C-alpha cells in the first residue's frame, strides 16, 4: 500500500531531503490542478473554502490511489464534501 503524508510539521524540524527520504515521489500534473479547481468550485458552492495546497494534495492522493495521512481538518472537509 502506498501512503501520502502531509509532512509540513516535520519540515519545520528537518531538512526537506531528510523529511522525504523515505517517500516515493508522485508527479503533479496539469490534470491534478484542473481537478483540484473543480473541487474548489464544488466546495465553495457548499460554503466551504480550503487552501488550494490542501486541495491539490488531496487530488493527487486520490488520483494516485494512495492513502493520505494528515492531521489537517481541511482534508476531512474535502473527503466528506467532494470525494
């Protein structure tokens, strides 16, 4: 099983290379940005605004078929309202 982890808290304590040394890299493509924009539109129509970065991370995880592990509640809102 592949896992995508929001590493923002770790990056504060380590260098980027150290924080991501264990991870497989997933390429972000134009289609991901387009899908994330569509999710943003759906969320805004429901009165919910989340950061574009969180939308992009969630979109890439879904499209790559990986599990996303994060403590940020925006990901719960994305999952529950558009995915």
